C-alpha cells in the first residue's frame, strides 16, 4: 500500500507532528491496522479509504484506535490534495466523530473539528500531587486540562510520567496558559506512552472554547511548546472549532504487508 509521512502544523521537516498516512484499497482487519501503527512508531497513523465517492478515515496510535486526531486528519488531507488529487482544495472525511471537512486556503489546511467544551472541576489532591505544579484551573473532557499561571510555567514543566499515569481517567494530560506572542500556549502528555505529543490538533477542540471565553475573541493563534513545536490558527464557531496549519511531506513509499 502507498504510505506517506507528513509533518502537520509545520512548513519544514523535523518540526510539527509527524503522522503516517496509509492509502487503502479496502479496509484491513482492525488488528492488522493496529500492528501497522505499532510498527510505524509514530504518534498517529491514519488509514484512508475512498469507498466510491466517500472518503473514510480512521486513526491509530501505537497502542489503540482513537476517536479523533487533528494532526493526522490534516496529514491525510495533505495527501489527498497533493498526491491523490493534485489541485483539489477541499476534502470531506467520514469518521467515527462524524464528517470532518478540510479546506486548503493558500498555504494552510483548515479543518472543521467538533467543539468539545470541557467541564470545570475541582483541583483535587490527587491531581495536584501527580502534576506537581501550581494549577489555576482544572477542566475535564476527553483530556485533563490544567490552566497554569503563565507561558514560562508551561514551557519549563517537566512531567513525571509515573505520577501522571495515576491520572488514568483521561486520554491525555494538557497544560495551558495565556501566551506571550500567541493567544495561548499548551503542551500535551501521553502518560500511557510515556511521551509528549508534539502538536495536538484534537486537544484544541477543548482548548479553543476555554480561551475564546477567557480572551473574549473567536479567532485565536495557538502555539504548542513541545521540542518540535507548532502553530495552530483557530476559530470558534457556533458548533465547530476551526483549526488550520501548514504541512510538509517527509516520506513517500510503500508498505509491504
């Protein structure tokens, strides 16, 4: 099968978040797709299938299938618009999270993702001890989101994955704060994988509603402060979060299964 690695939310190699994109002729067994994702060893591998006139998409980490991945969706859209249908400016993916639309606007790929407003919760001793950093506010959704005092606190945070792994009621742990140059900044940690995700599009489905309310604006620029780093151009609409970013191709080849 044709296979690509695309760096999402980046304009150059070794930046942003790498995603694998497998182009299928027919669906493979789920356990085989999981093995491929594990073998690829990337934060996400997207499996793309054109079924008649419908484009379908599924996402796998090295450990399991997930219900939404922003950067791998952007990567898959890049593959469709640049490799499969050069010159196309719009693609719709059918996924377990509904229909996701991606449009190309000049050098940006703009995704319409579901808005997921998290619930504000009490800061418990368990969370405080596991994160070991002053927390201003705490939110719960798919991920646990901790609002910190400032950008420096986010930038210099050092996770203890053994402690974070005790917070197993969420997919990931997010820390965020008001930015110095960007509207807000964040970092995303995967305790189960014991690593940091470079740039996480799906977490902004919850981060954008939080910061849109705090800053009283609907258009926001976000920066993820991982080692690789990435910039996301976001907009909140009535029921969607629009997330846009650049992308660049790192690898194209074939998988022999």
